[in-house]
C-alpha cells in the first residue's frame, strides 16, 4: 500500500511538472525567475526575489492573491507582457503611517480623527511618529488649543464623553508631521492600538517604505484587481481598468512611458502629493470615471530635472520668467562651457493635474539680458545677441543659437591682372565677406605672408561691418619687403567670449601668388643727387660773384675819386668845397 502511495505521489509531481513546462519556460538563477513564454499564476502564492518577463514572455496572474516579499520585484522587459486579472498583488509590509502635507491654514491643514465616540469616561491617546522619526517643534491643533510636540511621542488627555476628536498637525516650517500609530487607553485600562493608515484623515498622505516594485518596459494590463504597497515604474505601457492602487502612488511614468487609466480605476493614500509622477513628454490618459486620492493630492505632476541651456558664449546673462508653480523669476548665466542651468539644475514641476480636474501648465520664457562679444560691443549700437525673448520648453537640453552672426569668406584676391610689383610697391587686394547669420557683426581681420607666417603689411587690422544676410567687400593694399613669389593669407578675428572659435564662423582664405622684384637701374640721376648738385653749383656761383665784386672796388679806388663817389654819400662839410663856380 505504501509503495502505491509513493508511486501515486511521484506521478502527481510529474504531472505538475509537465503542466509547468507546457505553460511556460521558467529558470531560476540567483533568486531570479525568468519567464520566456506563456505562464499563469493563480490561487495563493508569494514572490521572493526577481521575476523577469523576457521579450516574448507573458505572465498572467488570474484569480490570485500574490504576496510580494520585501525586496522582491517583477520586471517586464521590452517585448514582455504582464496581465493581472481579478487578483491582488500586495506587499508583505505595506506602508502603515501617515504624514501631514505642510499647510497651516484651517482649510488645508492636515488632520486625523481619534475615534473616541462610544468610549465611556476619560481616556488618553498616545501618538507615535513613524519609525526613525521624532517630533521637533511640531504642533497639534485641537479646537482652539495648540499643543507642542517634541520627543518620541505625545499623549493627549480627554474628558468623559469627548467623542470623536479631530487633531490638526503642523510641522516646523512646512516639514511633515508623521503618525505611525496611536494607542487609546481607557479609564479601565483597556488599550487599542491603530496604525496611522487605519485612521480617518483629511489632507494627509501615506508614509513609509514601498518594499516591492513592478518595472514595466514592455506591457502591463490590469483589470478588476488591486495593487497594494508597491512602487510601479512605467517606461513602456500600463493599462489599468477597474483597478485599485492602494498606497502605490505616485506611479512613476518615464519619458517614453504611457499610462491609460480606465473604468472605475482609483488611487488610495498616495505617498506624495500626487498619484502619478511623469516626465514632461510622458503620455497620460485619465478617464472620466477614474478617482484619485483626492484632497490636496493631485492627479499627476510632470517634472523636469537637470535642464540646461547651451549658448555659444560664456557669461551670457539670462532672465527666466514664470518658472515652476510659483511662476518665479530667475537670473542665470552661462559658465565657461556656455552652459546655464535652469532652476540651478534642481527638479521642478512643469504641469499639475489638480484633484478638481483643472490643469496648470508652466509657460516660462527666456530673456537675454546681456550677450555682448567683441563683434557687438556696447559702442557698436548692435545690441545683444540671442534673439530676445523665447519660450522655455521642457527639453532636457536647449540650444540658444538664434540671433547671432555667422561670417564666412567669399573671396580674397588681387585686383590687378599683372600680379607683379617691385619691392616696396603696394599690391591692391579685395576681401569678400558674407554674414549667413541673423545678427549684425562688427569684426576685424588680419593677414600674414603664407610662405613665412610673418605678419603682412596691410596697414593694420582691417574692419568690416556686415548685417545679417549681407555681403561686403573690403579693399586694401599689401606691401611686401622681400623679392620673389608670395601669397597672402587673411584670417577673421573671432571674439574671445566664444566657447568655440568657429561658433560665429571665421576662418581664413589665401590669395593667388604674386611676384616682387628689385627696382630697375637706369642713367637718370635721382632726385637727391640732383638737389645736391644744384646746391653745390649755387654755392660756387655765389662765391665767384662775391670775389669779382671785391676786385672791382679795389680798382676804382686807385683810378678815380669819381668812381668812389658812385657808392658813397657826400659829407655836409664838403658842400662848399664841392660846389663848383657858376662860370664853370
């Protein structure tokens, strides 16, 4: 008889094994269960470790009650499928504490109810925060009274027939105040302990740790089921119809994820102030019959983190307006790499689907305050680069490259057909420049002798002012002090503020080769020599004339007094003696 029982048992085991092998291929290595084909779970069961549904695999949980052991998870790879039908997937230890929302006003203040109705005589209530937390400068509000909360617990005393008591909670600043549990002690010594999650609350959220996860990169479908106390990540697609998410929120929907909430799907006691947290471009469908956690817990939030702006220049000052739910104004600047961080790189909310059905969406702008470079200094009158005010979208990285110039060479050539000059003569050159950008530029270029790399004599830096979409020509002369063949290479000087030298264009261009020769020798006398000869001749002639005049005067003294009187004036005392007789 014993042998027959053993044989029957072995036969049953083989049959069960065959069913498993037919329904799906399962392997377990290092606490990981891999599902590569179709498999169905039903009835009472527990999951410990990692369950991975591969591409082509399909796990169906139907008419089941699955307990997820702390630290366990289900991963649905891209191409894999998870279907939950008329089942419960529940954490071994779901969050059991509650926390306040941080509001101080009477309308929005977080409250919980002490169930005192039906208690005869006076009673005490001890509140204990969540494990690992203490009360510090917190406050409890009961009617018009305020009680200071400090330490690891606080006890309230109530008179006979106090009934149900609502307790408001406010934290230091806007920090949350937690309630892990309360213990009611009656006059007779009876005690009742209730977890925070068991209490009636207003404007409070769940608190605690989500001990299991469902990661969806493929597809997950849930209908007429419950998911309790776990974290759900969606990078693929999640479709929930008549499904309850209890202490699950927020469901995290990635940038490429989509979530469809249908039928009477509901959220209960989210752990944050929203039921869904999504990326800026995640897809969310919230059906008309879907119910959120309600109160101050929003249906969804879209968030952006680490958003950066990228410019061609460093130290550009920008003003951001309408940032986040507070629609704040911020002034930021680009760093050495031309990068500016929106909201200092900190995550911010860009859209809120409120519990009442209204939707707020960020509509922020970027305004250029200071964007000056060597091509548009204040004195130029060109104004700031950057294109003025633009919308701030939700992209992780935004490039601000509008409203800037982009200058290129069109031509650089010698204008004479005969490209031959004597050493020291000026060679005529014309530079053609074009601005392909959307802003004016005031720039300079310099030139060097291509063959030697030495600075060329072009009369200093050459200037050009070019409007957007324009082309200009700059004429100048090139003198070369050496004989032989040479060409000219000219280079646009770009602003030092640029992160990349070629961000605004620039570059260089080279002329054709020209030839310089020594001046030709001839029989003509140069100007300097001619002037020297004239001066010497004039000096000799002058000396000769003076010598001859001196000899003539000496001869006249010797031969005749009359001749002498021709060059002198008579003395008054000589008048009577010089006067000749009338007969004469």
